[in-house]
């Protein structure tokens, strides 16, 4: 990631993040919903995103998911990645966000939220660092501080993870085991 493409304001916001919150469909996945004849739902996740989330968690940033849909595969993925705060079926994402702030004792300025559609705007407009993906509607982009270089489900979550690690001075520490 080239820091020259990121505004000083965005970096300053990223440096304060203690809680990174993610939507799922259209953020952690490309937004496609695969439904089997048996009613089972399938989603494809990106391994780069997964490792980015693990590094971010290891660096001390809390992780959470707030999604409007409910799916066993999301629960499985979150557990595999060690994401402790999973809120599915969230019709009112803002209420869930506010509950998370109280539960974890963090301020809005200490949160990032990554969403891709207008249903995410109430949280995006309050988070200290609002993030979206290239395919999101223009209105969503207008309310975000950072649009990831990569598409949803293709490394977009990793882009945010790397931004947070770099802005917080934790990048070199996370990369050290791989560069020895």
C-alpha cells in the first residue's frame, strides 16, 4: 500500500482505531449470495483478508462484525479468525454499533467501520474512520474517509487492515516474522 495515496486526515483517523467493525456481504465477500436447493447459503471469503484480520487482532485492535443477514458460514468464518463480536440479523446496525461502543468502552473516534451500501451509512457517518469498497454507491463513497484499492472479496479488508497497522506503527512488528 502506498501511503502517498492516503490523506494525512485518513492516517490520523486510522491511528486512533481500537475497534474495527466490518459488514460481510459486499465487504468480506464480493456480495454474491449462493443459495443451494436445500436452502443452504454459501459465501466465498478471501484468504488475504483473513490473514490481515488475524494480524490486526494480534496487534491489539478489537474486531467485530455487524451484518444484516444471518448465516452459519459467517459464524464459522468469524470463529476461525478469532473475531469475538459477531452481530448477525442486525436490522438496526446503528443500535448494535452503539451497544458495542458501550460494551467495549470505546468512543466513535476509536472505531473504523467498513460497509458497502446505504444501509451502512448510519454507522459510517459516526465512525472515526469510515471505509468502503470501489463498487459501493457514490453516496456511500461521499461519506467515507477511505475507499479501498481492491474490490470486496478480493483483498479489500486486507487493505484496511494494512492501513490500520501502518498508521499505528505496528506494520514492521507484524511483518518481522516473515522477513527473518
